[in-house]
C-alpha cells in the first residue's frame, strides 16, 4: 500500500488525545472518503480509527456522531464512540481530523442476507426511522427531493454516449470494455422507461432524517446476528421510500437470491413492525423509487473510465450487479408492487 503520510500524526493524536500508547495501526480497506484503521495499544485495547480527508465538514460529522449515539440509545446496535481525554468527539491536528470508536468484531455480507439477517436488518432500519422521525430537521423540507424528481435524462444519455465514445476510441479493448459497451447500450434503452415510472410517483412522498447510507457495507454481523450499524451520515431529510427500497432491493439480494421478492417482503415486514408511522404510499413505491435510481445511476462505470478508484475492481463488479438488478426489478415491477401492497395492508 506504500507509506501512509497520516500514520505518524494519527499515532501522535492517539497518544496525546486518547491516552493510547505504543499503538499498532493497520489500514482497513472499504472507506469511501475516509482512511480507516484498526488500532491496538500496548494494553491490548482495540479501537477503530476514522481519519477524515482535508476540508471535511467537522461540524456535520459531529452531527452524524450524535445520530449514531441517538440510535444506539434506542436499541439499535451501533459502535460506541470513544471521546478524547478532553471530552472531544473528534480530535484535530493540522489537516488531520479523526474519531475513535470501540472495535466491533464482525463482517459485512457480500452475497445477500439470510432470512434471519433480513429480519434483523429490517428491524434496525425501522427503529432508526421511527426514532429519527422526531429529529427537528425531519420537520424541514428535503433539499434533494425536487432535484431527484427533475433530473435531466438527456444529461444521463449524454454521459452514456460519452463513455461509449471513450470505449470506441480505445485501440485495445479488454473484457470489461466489451461488457461495459453492452451494459451501457442496454442502459440507454432502459432509460426510456423512466418518465413512465416517474409519472405514477407522487412528489409528496415522506421525507425525514435517515441513516443516510444504510447498505450492506455499513452493517456488521457476528455469530449472534447484527453487531453494529455504522457510518451514519449527517442529518439531512430525504425520502423514506428511497432508503427502504435501497436495502430491501439491494442488488445482491435481487440478483443472487432466487426468492428475492419474498426476501424483500420479509425485510419490509420486519421494518413495519418497528416503524408503524410510515405512510403506506412510501412503502408502496419504494421499489419503483429505487428502480429509477438504479436506472439513472452510472456509479462505478464512470469511475472506471474517467477517474479510477482504488477499489475499482469492486466498483466494476458492483456496476454489473446493479445493472442486472435494475433489469430484473424493471421486468418484475408489477409483482413487486403487488407484494408491497399486500405487506403494507397487513400491518
């Protein structure tokens, strides 16, 4: 991985601000914007260290930490923040800012949830939404919803055409280029369905403060079950249907689980037991909302050709997985929405 320029500063901050001496640091892969470490001090104490990039909004991160604590206080399994010796939520030194969390042994799920995990995940999200509905910002307008509804499809088509142009201009095409050309061509055709999908969606969908990134990489499991929900985002109200649909119809479930509609029903049923206050229309449209999001997103493939990510191999795989999920969800949307109608009636 090469020499880590943050390593000396992180070690010094852990020693001076957290009384963690002779720390052994190990980089952990997986952080989207942050650099993450597993740290062990001379006493054997283990912690998780999150180092934020320069210019990170520290105040917003403090608000995200407050959400983590709030959820944890209401029975959601979360990692526990370790404050500095001065009671700080984050410690800063020059351009480096970090937070320290108690280490939670556990693993993420990359191949789809088991039935028991689906129930635990649904319960956790339902409880988060039920609690966060009382956040003061949940009573304010979402800054993102109108933008989501009014996104310009012509701009998405132009981005697809640009990527196809990049591929066509390559002298030597590899296996992924062939796959990318095929999936991008398919996606451009599928985009024609978006206006009809949106026409049946009310713009008055429920919004509130959410987890913000409730996806499998942010759910840790151990032998007993769901060990921790991690990486809460700062409090910004957004569509309940989006976050519910995103996890219920996660591409790993839709593509890798033959019984994916039943699996989604199981997760949503568990969710509804915890969040009885959600409006029925938000449940009814959660599959449609996330389908529109899948169809319009070029996440993964744009990075491949325009700005490769250190995790690009995983992003390439996710692009293909989500493209297949979008096709399956589009093809089976009528059955999905019949399931959602039935599940939402039974609560």
